[in-house]
C-alpha cells in the first residue's frame, strides 16, 4: 500500500509535529490461513454440478460447511489476537476455533460420504478436526490477569468497556471520511490512551464508578465531535477547523492519561494500606521479621584441617 510522504518540512508540518506512524491493527499471525483452506475446498463446489442430485447436494453442503468453519476460525483468531495483546482479559465467551474445527470435520465428512462408506467419511472428518487443531491451535481457555477480581463487578466493567469500544470504533470509522491519514493516525494514538484506561478498569473493576464518565459521556462526545468534524473538513479543508480538532484531541488525551495515572496511584495507596494493616496485625500477634542468619562462609577441607591443628595451641596459650 502506498504511504503519503511526510516529514518535518512538509506542508502543514511547520509546527514541528512529525507525521505519526499509524497504529498497526490487531491481527493474528495465522489470520491468512483460513482463506487457503476455503480455496482448497473449491473442488467440492465446482464438482457438485457434474453429479446426480444427491451428490450435488452433498458437495454443496460440504463446501458451505467448510466455508462457515473458516469464517468461524477467522473470528476465533481475531478474538485470540485481542486476548494476547491485553494485559488483563477474559477468555472468549465462545470457543470459535473449536467450533470451526468441528465444522471442518463435518464438512470433510459430508464431502467424502458415499453409500456404504460412512466409516471412511468419519475417519476423514476426524482427521480434518485434528489437522485444524494443528494448523490453528486451541482457543484461550482461561482468564488472564483476573485473579482476585469479583465476577459481578468484572461483568459490569466489561459491559461498560464493550460500549466504550463501540464508541472508539465509530470514531475511527468517522475520521476515515476526512481522507487524511495523519488524522487517522492521531485518532489511533488517542484510542491507545483510552485502551490503557480500559486495562486499568479490567484489572480493578472497583474503579468503574470513577471512570464511568470517561468511558461514557466523554467518549460519546468525542465520537460526535469526530463525526461532525469529518463531514465539515471533507467539504472545506479548513486548516483552522483541523487545528481546533487536533487541540481538542490533545486536551482529551491528557485528561484520559491523567485519569489512568490517578487510578494507578489509588491502587498503590490501597496496596500500602493493606501492607500496613497486615504488619500491624502481625505485630499484635507477636510476630516479628526474623533476622537474617549469619552463615559461616564455606570452608575447604584443607582450611578445616589447619584450623584443627592450630586450635590446641591456642588453648595452651590461654
């Protein structure tokens, strides 16, 4: 893909702001494999029209099931990629890759099924499920960084975060209408700051009440402002409007960063209180920190032998 050249002395960059690098989209390293499996299943589709009605129906069903399996697998890979990049994440609610594996085996079984050879079709289907697992792996089956998090509070926080992620996605879609890659990258940078706040709330859902206004009102306002700006800027290309929008994003990004820092400082204060309370309880129960033991440095056999020879002489001198 062509990339617009921009640098320090390019038009519109005289203020010293370099063209930021757009944030790379979250993409699984195996995201390109499902389409090749779908292509490999095309003989079922094309060969269906050269068979009797029963064979045609079976071949078309086989291709449709395999294509559905690859779509399900693609969704599972996307969910796994989002799970991997987050510090705190819940396992996917639906094991999409597992369902994709089952559908792959079913599709291959349908494609190979013939009267009197159901056992062979079953073997082929089972083999397809195993090969799918070897090619795409398994779904994440456990939460990450969620130890000690209340399930009810975590569910409320996750629901609020999902709504906020929808606002961010709409904000990204709106800025694309401005047809300016620099602004798209600027919105991506703001989104990265917001996602840091998401991680704070995921790790400590008790902070949801403090961050609710940011995840709801402020993001909704940012989305609406971005929609209006994109429509206006696409028609006028007014640099004053652009500068006003960029200043708005700068101020909003600073507010979200400051909120994340305050939440982190609050977590540190809570930790200090927990540690001090535990120390007071241990002190009341008479438990003290043990002094480090004074260990004798290791001695060689020669040193011990010489020390044994000299010890009697020392006792006589006394």
